[in-house]
């Protein structure tokens, strides 16, 4: 048997994919764009001797989060997808080892992000001509970026080994990675505050600190200051992969132990004995079924209604906790940290709506529910509008609750600071953020529904949706002179994206469902006319 055959096979398939070549080109293009834009911007505010270090630090910051988020986004659904399709148990029928399967999934998922990071790394070498950067620093930063990618991909595989639903897997992966980073920072801060000395190197377990420790100033103070955290993050990543291997190995044992059990007898309850909440929910579901069957199907099959209250509760705890912490520590309300936390909550809400939108048509097309809907008298336009209405039914109450919670620091700031001339910007900035949030949510909904229908892979559909709606406006914002003007036009851009996706739906929806090869790489394939029949001369009559 060959060494790591699944890894070899996954690498060959991913290396020949057009998406891999496209990711390298896009990563290099974006890196060059950021380099030119940041250089032109910093020439006016930074002294020439510091331009190289500042541009280098900004590109490293962007690559750090690109590797971390890219690693999580490409692996959070690898094992859970196999569980949903029922093909994970088939892999154990082969003479493959558990570690072969995990490493194969890991290699095939992270190759695109790896090539993207490698293609963007030569952009860092250009900063050598500006000064303030050395070859050793670039080498250590490249090693740190690969380690961050390894950590994010390992964390995504670990969460994917426990989950089966794609949306729950993504939410759990994001919470796990963010919670890991926050707990490490809080533990390090508590250790410094209590003992004024680092007894245990807790901060060495944080992967996002590696690029900062790779700088020459930190390396000159302690040659091992970078290598110790590098070894710790590598060890934690391998531990995540080992745990994912053990959890995946139990799939076959659990499947063998499971036996169909008879459903327990439950005494039927009278309709009058149900709680008022359940009666209202039953009447609302009955009304949805009468109005639009597609809306009722999408709402009833969605697992997000049970999870969204946790987002509302978490938003209230975070924002009110920041305000209370500032009042007890400094006797001043921390308005700026609360507003920044609100922006991150809005980003999480956008990602959540994108996941739900991509998952709706993706799941229905995979399990055959979409073909059954098309076979009913429900018209295709009503099916499309029904799924959009289902997104509104699921997320609209949570959006308004989260926005009401985010208005608390704004109102408190107006009351504490007083109503004077500067209050105009305090009110206008949240209004602009609210308009941008509404347009982005609509764009994430329509484009997520379209990409979830066109692309069979969940991570591909979600990645394209996030890049087009959320990443492109932030890249435009760093353009000198025109950056902020164009950034203020993002609501118009989001409206254009949403209207384009809506138009594609109503023009191509029946065709894309009924014809498997109707769309390729998200674009419609032109119809091929059948060849004209050739008229053959009639055979001569038989002679008698």
C-alpha cells in the first residue's frame, strides 16, 4: 500500500482544479492592489523610512486573517458533508487508516488557501526595496502564516468531526476559534495583572501572535521568542487533528451499535391542553402552508430558529458587559468598544444569513425536495419568493432585537455627553451603518440563495457570497482619495448585487433545477440546437 494514498489523490484532484489556479491569480492580484494602494496612501502621512515597515505590517495583518478564516471556511463542512451523504462509513470499508482519511480531507481542503497565501507572499519581498524589512523577517512571517493556516484548518476539521449540519458546524467553528483566541488573551491579561510576571506562557498558544513575534525587534531581544510559540501552535494543531481522527473512527462503531428502536408510546394530548405559544406557532405554520408551501417547507426545515435566540442573548451580554466593565473600572462608559463589538455582531449576523441562504436550496436540491416542489402546481416564481420570505420570517425578529440592543450605547452616549453640536455625527454614523446593514443583509440573502442553488459545495457557495458582498467593498475602501467615497456607496453596490441575483433567479430557476449541466461555474451554458433531421429519399417500390 502506498504512503498516504488519500492525500496523494486529493492533492492531484485539487491541483488540476480551475478554482486552484483562479485562487492563486486572485490572491496575487489582491496583494498587488493592497501594496500599491497602501504605498500611495502612506506617502502623505508616514516618513519615507517607515513606509516599508508599515506596508509590510498591513499586508501581514491581512494575510494573517486570510489564512485563519480561509482555513476554517474550507474545512468546517468536510466531514459533516460526508456524514450527511452517508459516505463516511464507506471509507472505513477500504484498507485505509483513520489518519489517511483525515489528512486527505485536510490536504484537499487547504490547497487553494495554501496556494493563495504562497502567491501573495512574494508581494512581501517588494517591501525590501522600501527599507525597514529583512529577509529573515519575511521568512519567519511566511512560516507563521502557514502555521496559522494549519491551525484554522485543524480547528475546522475538529468541529466538523462532531457536527452533521453545515450551519451548526460553521457557527461552532467560528465560536470555537474566537473563543480560543479570547480565552488566551483573557488568561494572559489576568496572569499579568495578578502576578505581574508570566508564570506559564499562555500567550504562546495564540496563533495570531506569531507574525508579531516574527519581527526583528522581538527576535533580537530573545532568539527563542518566536520558536516557542511556533512549536506550541503546531502541537495544538496536531492535537486537533488527532482528536478529529479519534472522533471520526467512532463513526463506524456507532453506526454498528445503532439499532432501530420502537418509538415510545405517548398519550395524545388534546388541542386545548397545548400551551398558548404552541397554539400560536401551530396557527402561524398553518397560515404559512396556506399562503405558500415553499415558505412553510423552508421555515419548518430550518434549524436556525432555535439558535438565533442565543445570538440575541450574546449581543446583550457583550454590549452591556462592556458598558458595565467600563463603568466599574474607569467610572466611564466605554462607548467606542461597545460600538466596535456591535460591528462584529453585525458581521456575524451577515455571515449567519449567508449560511442559511446558501443552505436552503443546497439541501433541498440534494435531498430531492426541490424537484418535488416543481412537480406541484406551485409556480417557480412563488417558490423563489417563498424562500426569500422564509429568510425574513426566520431572521427579521432577531435583526430588530439586535439593532435595539446596539442602540443602547448610542442613547447612553447622547445622555451622558449631552445634546450639543457634536451629537450629529454620533447619530449619523449609526444611521449609515443601519442602511449598510440592511442592504448587505438583502444582498447576502439573494446572492446566497443563488450560489447555494448553482454550486453543489456549501463552502464554495458561501465563500463566493462573502467575497462578493463583504470583501470587495473593504478592498475598495483602501483606494487613496476615492476610497471612503466609494465605501459610502456600498449600499448601492449591495442593492445592485441583490437585484442581479434576483433577476437571475426569475430567469433561470426552472432550467437550472431540471437540467444538471445548465450552469457551469455560475454562468448559464447556451442552449445547443438539435441537428436538423436529414431527409432520406423514399425507397423504390418493390417490383412484383
